[in-house]
């Protein structure tokens, strides 16, 4: 019996290792592509002379593609979208958790439906409106449209965090002379800081990775890295090494953000898992 358990343990470990290799192989292959010289791109697999020329080309704009500007654009619109969603979404989540009225659940479901609806269902009306309002290829236009992604996510997740807080804490603050606004900012918000960190990271990743909106609603000035990285695939001969280098550079901000708030992220994702 012991031998059978040990065998099943080995098989489980082998399966996990295989899955680990399978999951990381695309990233490893992109790293290999980004380090390959142009003349060895199609002639070799693993035996080649590593070089950082692809990264120098991507970050130096020597191909006529302003990737650094696309990178900055992604930072601006993603941070702006998350910040605006937090300003609007945190009070909305708190209100929906504390006050229930007829039709409140339908209202919340309608908000959530914006997140689940395919982006292609709204992209054509948005394109026409943006052209008429002068929002096409602007930071304001991109920050505004990304609210369709980040705002429902923040409201729904933070609603559960606020619902898990006992109302007696805020009631005690009100008895001490706090206004409802002061109770929200001084009592409720500090208690859900881990949740805010976690949901901010998730919203940032969704905004950063969005492809359809910047593809249709921008052309050059506000274009993001998700679209800009594909620019290296154009021309007579696609430059896969440059595309791989651009893709790997584009994952740096979400990765650094996750590492920076890792302590809050773990607490935030587990917060409210068990009601007290």
C-alpha cells in the first residue's frame, strides 16, 4: 500500500513538472527568439549566438516604430483608467454593499454585463462617437473606454470586501460624531486596503492587456504596446525577434507592480474568504 502511494506521488509530481514545462515553454521560446540574431532566426533552434540587438532596436526606435512612446501610452492610459475607476468604483461598491433597494441587484448585474459583453458589440458605435467628439487617438478617449473593463471589475470585487466588514464599526464611528463620509474614508477604506491593492493590480492588468479598443480607437498618438508590438510583424519579412523582445518588455510593468504589492496582494485575494 505504501509503495502504491509512493508511485502515485511520483506520478503526480511528474504531471506537475510536465504542466510547469508546458506553461512556461511559450515564455522561454519568446526569450530565445528575442536573443537570436536576425541571420540565425530561422536557421537554428537552440544553438545560436545570443545578442541584445533586438532589445536595442526596439527601445531605440531604429526601425521607425516608436515603441517607447507606445509603452508610455500604455502606462498613462492604464494608470489613468485604474485611478478613475477607483475614484468612482470604491464609493459605488461601498454603497451597493451597505444599502439595498428595489432593483439594486438588477443594477449591479447590468454593470457587470458591461464587463462580460464582447468588446466587438460596442466598438463600431464607439468608433463613430469618438470620431465626432474628437476623442479618437487621445489619452482621454482611451482612459474613458477602458472604464468598460476596469470599473465593473472594481465595483463587483470591492463590493464583497465591504460586505464582509461588520457594520457595527461604522455605526460606532457615527456615534462618535463621524459623518457617513468620514466613516467611509477613516474606517471602511483602511480596513480594505489589501483588497484595493489586489483589485487595482487585476484592473491594471486587464487595462494593460486590452487589444481591441486601442486597435480600433487609436492610430499613433495614443496607441499602446499591445498593438504597437505587432508593428514589427509588418513588411516583407516579419521580424519575430523584435516582436518577441517587445512582448517581453511589455510584461515588465505588471510584473513589477505585482512584486511591489505582493504582501497586500496575498492578503487581498484571501480577504473575506471566511466570514468572521
